[in-house]
């Protein structure tokens, strides 16, 4: 996911490959416009499967003046090919050159930040962490990926732990995210700061970005380890967020509160620059409501023998 920024990218970037095992690629990016002695390590999220393109958060963080190590992949495997010792061997020497190191990721990338960050004693920013192929949680889905990926390193409890701050953000209203946080993440990171972003969805970053909250959240944590009260920050911005309104509409629809859901979808459609997906949800719900009303008013069948 890209972040907003209004500073031109550095003209000449020193990009060096540290590891390429055929699936995962790790590169160091020396920023000629560097303004900080903090190194940021980012992990690609789902659908970012082309290492020839920019890494996760690359443009945003370069503009902000950071040197980077970007961890990329060629397919969706939740970094099961990348051993902790190989990651540490490629990165730890470089990390030692800086006074501060932060690992950052979203969803699959957030899982990776939590799993690998302790190997280099980094602070960790994890937004909506999820390992959808974890063998203990088949309800997380990912059935197609489970057929092709051997899940051998999913347990966060066994991952090396950092002595630095860990900040985790998720939407507690999503049952699967809540399950993963409650059963897997929170027990493995009992000292982490955990913030909820109710109604932001998965990953929370998309809604926060649309509200203008993502950029300050990321930079505040990287620079000063500040962790905001996101639930409070969300409140004044919810009514103008198409993602939040649509997510709440989905929640109402699941609870069969059709009138409320339709009203929320209509508000989201009015605000959205591209409302196609919300229009599809509204139309599907209208059709479902019509079918429900038709079934409710259908005449009862006659009893007895002809």
C-alpha cells in the first residue's frame, strides 16, 4: 500500500541485493536524501509479488528520509521459505550500522514483521497481522494457498522476541482478526501495545489512509514510538470515510438490519470516487431483501388431503 507524500523521491538510489533464494528477495536501499539514523525494514503484503517493482512503503519512506531494507516475495507463501537465520544473516550486520531499527508490515507483512523482527532486535509496527495458512486456524481460510504452501514457521510464540517496543493495530470487530489476535498474537507478545481501530476493516491501513491517519501513525511510531488512541481518532472521521461506512453496512447486513445497511451503503456511494463495489453490495442486499419480503408474505399452503 502506498502512503501519501509531497516530497520528491531521491534522484540517485543505491539499491543492493542482500539475498535472493528464488522466492524471497531482500534489498538494501541507501537513501541519498537520508535524514535519520533509523533503518526501516518493510515486508511486502499480499498481491505484492513482483520484486522488480518498489517494495512495500518504499516511496513513502524514502521521501520521509529513511534508509530501507525491503523484503519482497514472488508468490503468496507467508515467507515460509525464509529462515530466521538467513534473514538475520542478510540483515543484522547492516542493522548494526544504525542507532535504531524498525520493522513494518501490513497483514501478511505484519505477520512477517512480528516473526522476523526479533532476530534483529527491532521495534515492530504491525497493522492487521494475519497468517491465513496457520495450521491451527483453518477458519482463517486460504484454502487454495494451503494446498501449495508447506506451513512450517507460523507460530509466533516460537519466533525470536525483540526487547524494543511492539505496536499492533487491528479491527476487533472482524471475527477472524480477533481470533488470530486473541489466540496467536497477544499471547506471543504480552508486552506489546495493542490499539483497536473499530470498523476499519482488514487491513486497517486502507481505511486509516483514507482518513489521513496512516501517515502520522507510521511516522510517529518510527520517529518517537508514539502510539495514538486510534478509536478516538477515528470517531470524527467515520462519517466521511467510504470504507468505514461500507464496513459498517456489511456488519448491519450480516445482522439482517437491512434498512440500516442500505442507508450506510447509500452514504458511502455518495462519497466514493469509484463506488462500483459498494453499489454491487447495495444491489445484492436489495435483491436479498426483496426475496425475504416475498417469502414472508407468501400465502401459507393449505393443509389436509385433497
